[in-house]
C-alpha cells in the first residue's frame, strides 16, 4: 500500500474532530490536524483521538493546509498520497478509500470528492455554496475545458504533484487554486461522487454573509487570474 497522509484544517471543531478522526480508514499512515487558532478543545480532542496536532495562529483555510504541508516536507519519509478533508464531519471519512483508489489502481494524479445532489443531506449546502460551485465550475469549463462539477474539500492527490502545484492561497481560494493549477499543469483527474451531510456546528464561511462573499470573490479572482495568463 502507498503511504497516505491526511491533512485536516480545523477551527473550533471540538465536537466533531474526534468523529472525523475515528472514521478515517486504517490504510492511512498519519492524520494531521491543523488547529487554525482554535480557542476550544479541538487540539485536545484531536490528540486524544490519535492525530498529530499542529497549531497555525494565522487564520485562514490555506494557512492551515500549508502548515500541514510544511510539516510533511520536513519528515524523513515522504507520502505517496495526501488527502484533504474538513474537520466538521460533513464529509464521510470512510469514503477515503474511494478517493485514493483511482490514484492507486489507475495512476490518476488528482481525485475530487464531488458532493452530488442525490447524495447530499438536505440543507448540508447553502444556496450561496450551491450557486458558487455552479458558477465556478461553469467558468472553469468555459475557460479551460474542465469537467469539474464541484469545489469540494474532500480530495486526494499524489504528493509529488501537489508539490509541483506550488500552492499559495492562504484563505478561501485554496480549493479552486488547486483545481486550476491541476488543469494548467494537465494533471490527470477524476471526480468521485461522495456523500455529504450537515456539519456539526456553524460554518465559518457559508454560515456568514461576510464569509460567503469573501469566498466568492476569492474563487472568481483565481479563475479570472488564470484565464488570462
């Protein structure tokens, strides 16, 4: 089996983080939870559940992901595959095996968990999220010939390909940046339908008007930036 590491950005997810960790399949070599300046028991609960816990004081989804990548880069043994998922228990961590299978069996570079409507729990995605995903993926199809249908956070990628992407976004543009750079570098990719449920707690992005607007602006900025490069 390949060496697989999981990075979970988490901000105040004390009620859910242990559930996420416990549901991750045993094929994973290390689970890395990056506490993004949490002020609750996220770190304590993650450690108790068996994860490696890092602390990133600078708030931002991308900051947390980059912290996890820096930690991995400093290890003696590098992984073959890195998986990203959220710490709010909206994903089904046991579906990780579905995401890594195309990489292992078909040599695909990048696999995205697509939150298709028929597998989504009612109310698990807000209208701004649904519209934002629709608009972003339509623009990606228009400008890049992409077949992406979602910007879902549950994703798996070969570690060497991830490094080549030279990820840089520090906040809400992380997911779309990865997909755009994967398209630009002509990585092989595949979408796998995944289940999605209502998260535990309140969303830090879609749960606020400010967060939803900021995320939308970041996503569109990345798309137009790469469209005219």
